[in-house]
């Protein structure tokens, strides 16, 4: 029996396969994923997994072919209906792998600034509903629908800002006050049945890096957007989606630890607080640290974190690792002007 690590590593090679990288539309991307699976026949070590799942390849590929045909014809509702028919079970739950984000697990959020300024704490939450017109297109997003995006590390948050000027970013730690369920689009760690094949297709179709951030339409976002919509309208207990950043597979080799690149997206839930237009349930679900910035750390701290040459995976010695350590070790007091903010009422965290 192959290890889960080997199975995932083998399947994740689809991301670096030639046809996958060359794909310029969602149809050619789907074909590249299907062709990758067929080529697994030549991997003798993977023989059991290949023979166990071969009979599902065409049927699963056909599902996504139909979804993409409907989407490309402008019939998005039918595309969503096909996805629902194949991914929702009789209890209204999504048939994808899932995980639980445990209470008190630190996550991070980062925003760039034009100058050397600090945001208010509430400005590091999701975009308020009264500013929905400013919600940009993202891998897991719906036009005008607020979502809270969080990263497992400050580093992946920085990567998602496209490595913006690091001196002008603001960041916070966010701690869940309860266990939170997620569905995941991570690559499967077992490959034995049709559900595993569907999980693999979802992973591959949701993880291709965009070619140009300035493109008005990103075909790489088609399936992630449909999946987020499916979650919002389902009866699933999951609050959001956990996924690996596409930048993990395109990074420059500084870090190879995949868990550093995990992201979480949680769409708006329930009622909106009329005082700040933020989601009330999400505000109570997370405690938020005081807002920090690199330039503040350099000015006021006795020992300034500094960049140095590190060996791969020496994450704790980078700016990001040191700052996470700082966030985990300190107890921040609410800033004076935030004291009346509902977001700050979550209080500082340790």
C-alpha cells in the first residue's frame, strides 16, 4: 500500500505537467487533467491506484465537460445544477474531503497600503457589504458577495498580495473562537474510488495559477466560483473552503512545506451588522489581534527582525516566521480609536 504522501505527490504532478501549464482556456485545462490521469498507466508503482480508479476517469471527465460546455454557452445556472447533481448527497452535503479548523488555531490576514499607515482593525476583516462594489474578482469569489480570506501563514498572505512592497503591508492574527468545518479542494491522499477521482479533478481545475492578473476574465476561476456558489446554497455544515495557494506550485523554492500555503475562504453568513456592515456571525467567530505593520516593527521593537539567507523550510527564521512568533507571544490591547468598534470587542488575543 502506497503512503498518503506518495499518492498526493504523484497526483500533484499534474500542476507541473506540460499540457496543464500550456492550457489557455478551461476546456484545454480539463483535457490536460484527463490526459494526465491516463498517463498514470505507465507508473508501475501506482498500478493498484490506477487500476482501482480507471473505470471512473471517463465518467468524471464527462461531468466536467458538461459543466464547462454549459458555462461557456452562458448557461451558468445549468452548469451549477450539474455540479450540484454530482457533488451534493441526499443530505445536502458536499461530497468532497473536509477538515475542521480547531478553536484557537492562528490564521493571518494581510492588506497592502499605499503609504506608511495603519488600518483600523475592522478594515482587516472582510470588505463591508456597503462597499460591495469594490470586491475584486478572486479565485473563490462571487461578484458583490463579501468573503473572509485567511492564510495559514503570513508568507502565503504576502504571496497572495503578489509580493507587494513588504514595508507597506498591514497584518493581523485571527483566532477562531470555535471549531469551524471546511470542505477542501486539496489533492486527495488516497485514490481508490470515484469520489477520489472527483476530488482530484476539483483540485486540478481549481489550482492553476493565473497567467496575467490584469486579465478581465480568469478561466482558472470558473470551477472555484461555481463551487463557492454551491457551498453558499447548500445545507452543508461547512463554513467555507480550504485550498492550497496556486503559488505553492509556482514558488521559487524558498519553502517546500505545503501547509504554509493553505488558504481559507469563508463567505458571508447570516445577518449584517448595520453599524459597520460586517457579518455579525463571523465577527463573533474570530478574535482579532491589533493591527501590525513591518515598518512599525522596525521602528519600535528592540530587536528588529531581519532577513538573512535561509535554507529551504527555515521558515521560522524569516520575517514572516519571526512576526508570527511575535503575534503568538504578545497580548495586544485595543487601540484607543477602536474601542467602540464591534470588531475590536472580540478583544485582543494571546
